[in-house]
């Protein structure tokens, strides 16, 4: 949507094809009767590029809410009686609170925490080229290369898990290192969530982009699926589109694929398909989401302080595994602290979700266990759940986010070997993550097309 709007504004003739009935992809909100809005992703994103991309797209009426840096993440561990734990951001000096987190969550004592800090420092001191060489190395192997002993490697993997992955050992070592080290070409990202938009939820961002597409005279065709990219020699010439049971070709000088890479390979010509096949297989391992929303009369009070919760950021939840160690339990966000239109006045919505492997999403017993886990933790963290609970919604989806999930190659924005073909989206090779990567790849793609580096540089 961003690339289409920028190109349309620049006077290009653009056709946007979406196989769903509505635009927005993984940015989804749904209305619940009685004046509520529930989000199904995305929730909180790093904004190094998105605002700029939206401005360039002409989508400048979306209101974002910035989260103060010290309130982006906090931790709760099952069985700790609702006690808040300090988030162990790498490279922070050891305070008594951080040493408590080290013991309770990372499984290391003060000496172990000092050794972990030295390991993070070693990561932070690597050169750009050294980090890049670790881009497709899973963390379990990367840590061996960095000389970490097994106990230290386990602590660092647990530290990475707190940022949102259920499988840190398989994450890209470079992406993990970037948690404590910003590459020279990456501006500081502001942590933001949807703010006080009239419509509420993350759908407000989609609505803003839809208005921008209309203003930019982009033709939008929903309910139509791109089934192949057409090429002549090494030049993209258009796409085949299936709609209403029939397939027709659409000629174009430039083709921009926003299809998640795991599904993109089968649309491509044979030689390029071959190149991307391995990456597509690796990214198809990315799981889905087990989620819930809880609506409350007023704001819940924290068991720890007795005060209403006012935390604006993301709450990481940890459960206890069979061995007593901390396991990934997902996270929670009070969306109504930022987006009042998500609830009737004075009421609040707490959203919980756990990025989960497909094996979890496909197992009904496991889905119930995760949902029950959310409820258990909420009751442990807050004093007054039962008096205030109005309704609960539970669901699971088969798509999630690629962030910190796989050490697989990412295609460059400009497809190798096929002039006029581009990839945009979360899993492209740009110095950004998640939605920010989608926005940056769209910006870069539009710039390349407008600079005429594509096949025809035409309409
Ligand atoms: C539950 C959840 C929570 C998330 N939370 C966060 C978060 O907190 N922060 C964050 O930064 N990111 C988060 N993400 C990730 C974020 O949603 C994505 O990074 C973002 O949506 C950008 O994705 P994309 O443009 O790469 O692809 P998508 O949003 O998946 O868009 C791809 C679009 O292409 C369409 N399509 C696919 N194939 C075809 C075809 N053949 N023909 C026509 N159309 C096709 C799809 O229907 C879809 O509309 C979350 C994702 C989920 C699911």
C-alpha cells in the first residue's frame, strides 16, 4: 500500500491487487458489538521509517502514540505472585533489581550476569561486516562461534526470548546482536502503537493508507489473486491475476510483490524460484498467533501495588516449564491506554498474544493451554479481574511475524536477475525489523522505480 501510494502520487499508473476482500494484510482490527475494537496485530512497532514512509505515501492523518523508552517492556513470571521484574536490556549496569531478574529469569547469579554483560559487549563491539557474516547463522551456532559456554549461551538465548521469540536458538545471530547494537545505516526507532484515531485500532493505519491510495488515484482490485509473475527473458512484463474463477494477464513495466516470502516462490519464474526456494522453506516455518482480548469495566489494579495499572508498553509473560525454568508465555498490551476508541468511555481492553509455532496453533489442546495461561497470569498480576471482567475473546491465526524467528536469507528489494521485479514486506533484506522493514522496503522500492532503475521506468 505504501509503495503503491508513493508511485501513484508521483504520477505512475498503479494497480494494487489484494486476494482478500479488504486491504491491510496482517494489520487487522475487528469491531465487537457495544463499541469495542479488538486488534489482531500489529500492536507495538519500531518506527525508524514508518512515519517517513506514511508521509511520502500521503497517509499523514494516522495518529501514533509514542511509548516512553523506559516503559516499553516489563516482565511478569508465573508463580511470582504478580511481582514486576526489571527488563534485562543488554549492557545495563547490574542493579539489585536486574540481578533479581538474572536469577529468576535468566538462571544466572551475579557472576553469571557479569559474564553475560561481557558477552553482549563483545557482540556490540563486532564490526558491521562481522555482524553481517552472522546474518544467516542461527543463534545456537553463532554463540559457539563467539566462544560462549553452554550456561552463558542459555542465558543469552533466554534474554533474546524476552524480546518476543518462542525459539531464540533458531533466530538470526545478527538480528539478535542488533538488540544491543545499531548498524551505522539504521536510525533510532521510536516505539509506537496506534493512538487516538477516530476509528480505533491498527485498522486506523490501514484506513489512512486507503485514503492515500484514493488520492493518489491507485486502482485497487480486491478479491483477486496474483498467481504468476510474467517475464520475457530477464525482464518482468506483468502478472497473471485470478479473479472470479478466471485468469487474465496484466502487463506492467514494474512488478512489486508484497506476498510474504514463504508464499512468493511459487509465483516466480523457474530460475528465480530456485534461488528463493530455500529461503521460502525456512520462512514458512514462521508460526502463527494464539491471542485473546479481555474487556474490563475500568482499569485493573496491580496486586503488587494496589494501584490501577498505567503501563503503556508491552508486558512480557513467562510461564514455568517442567524443569522450573522460564518459558515464553507471550505478551499483553492495554490498547485503550493509547486508543480510546477501542472501548466505550471508562472501559478498557487488555490484549494478549503469543507468537507460536504451527504445531501449537494446530493443536486444540495446546491453544486452550495458552489461553488458560493468559487468564492465570492476569489473575496473578491483578487484584480485581473477576469484579471487572465484561467479556473475553479467544482465537488463533496461522500467520504471525518473522521477527527473531529464522536465520534464513531475505530477498533484496530488487529481485536479482529480473529487471523490473521487486520484493517488499517484512522479510526483505533492509536494515529494519517487522513493520518498519515493510515500510522501508516499500520506500526503497518506490525510489528505485522512480529513479528508473527498473525494467522500463515507465507507467
Ligand atoms: C498477530 C500479529 C502481531 C504482530 N505484531 C507486530 C508488532 O507488534 N510489531 C510489528 O512491527 N509487527 C508486528 N506484526 C507483523 C506485521 O503485521 C507485519 O510486519 C506487517 O503487517 C507487514 O507485513 P507485510 O507487508 O510484509 O505483509 P502482510 O501484511 O502479510 O501483507 C501481504 C498482503 O498480500 C496479500 N497477498 C498474499 N499473497 C497474495 C497473492 N498471491 N495475490 C494477491 N494478494 C496476496 C495478503 O492477503 C496480504 O494482504 C504482527 C503480525 C501479526 C500477525
